[in-house]
């Protein structure tokens, strides 16, 4: 059965310094078969993963974000594709906006991307904040027996987990700054465009967070101030739930190497 995550405040883990050449050597020797960069929203995990990939020849990034799979949902999901530069990335923009992608499809798509990278001698780096997708990719999620699933032999079994760590105060500040930046960058216009293209409002609201509250603002259900306050609070709560999930993985025996991200 899936684990139940308790919403409780825990002490932040102690950060450590990641020895990147040593991690690369662990992969080359077969001691590990995947590097995973995880962390709550606004913790700098994408930037960290890209910088990590630049230090490891042949590295490619596989996204573990449940909303970045959708095409046309760019600002609200924070794809920041310009950050990747020449680093290859996978599982972004693979489903149409308005569709209902799920963890079962993700596990299959991950396995395909993972095997492709390995087959050409590359180094896969999984990066994201969707705990369920991360566990589906790394054999940590117990699927129901009556649901077809990927052959476990196609999935990694020796993942080196790196967690991006920021203080709660800094995370709160970053979330609020980033939200304002995304709204100023045209998040409402992005959602208007999706609605005009035929994506149903209820489908956008289903995606939650930015797409829930900004859609309600675009439709006139919420004022700008109401939208901003409700959305900001929802993102802060989401970040807390992400950290609770990751600490739950640790309680279940997963070793996460937390590192301070400035």
C-alpha cells in the first residue's frame, strides 16, 4: 500500500558537501545506476541539476515534475527551459494540456528515457519535486498488483539521492518573489491562451496551484488580491508537503544527501 505522509514540522536535515567527481565515479563503476536531485519548490533543484550535469560528461536530465509534462503550460509550471542550455532533457512537453497524465504512464515513460540514455553511454539525472513520480522511477512505490507496470529490471535500483536544501525563511521569500515574477511574466495571459485554445477551465483547475487560482482570477471568480493570497498560501503549503514526503522517504530507509543551495 502507498505510504501515508504525516503533515508534521520536522527539523531540517544537516547539509553536506557533494563530491561530484566521486558521485560520477560511483556511477561509472556501477555502484549507483541513477542520480536523483529532489527538493521542494523554489529550492533551486533545476539549477543544481543542470550545474551537476555540466560537470559529468554525457549527463542528461529526466524531469520528475507532474505538470511540466504538459505542453503550453510553461510559466505556471516553471519550466525555465533556458536554464538547460545544451543539456539534454526528457519528459517535458510530452502530453497535451487538458489531458490527465498519471504516475503509471510516467513510470513507463521514465523507463524508456532511462534505458535510452544508458544505451548510448549517458548518465541519467532525475530531477524534480513530485515525490510519487520519483518513487515510481526508483522502485519505491508499491503499485496495486492488478495494474500493469514496468518490468522492475528496466528501472534503477541503486539511486544516489541529492536533496536541495534552503531554510524555511529563504524558501518562503523565494516562493513569494517567484510568484510575483511569474504573474508579471504573463501567467494570466498563458492561461487565457489555453482557455481560448479549447482547454476546459475545469481541466486547468484540476492541475491545482497556479492553474487553479489564476484560472479562477481570469474567469472573474477571484480578484487579483484574493488570487495572489490564496495561491501564495497554497504554494507554501505544497512546499511543506513536499518536504514531509521526502523526510518520509528517509524514514523508510532512503538515504538523501542534502546539500545547501544558495
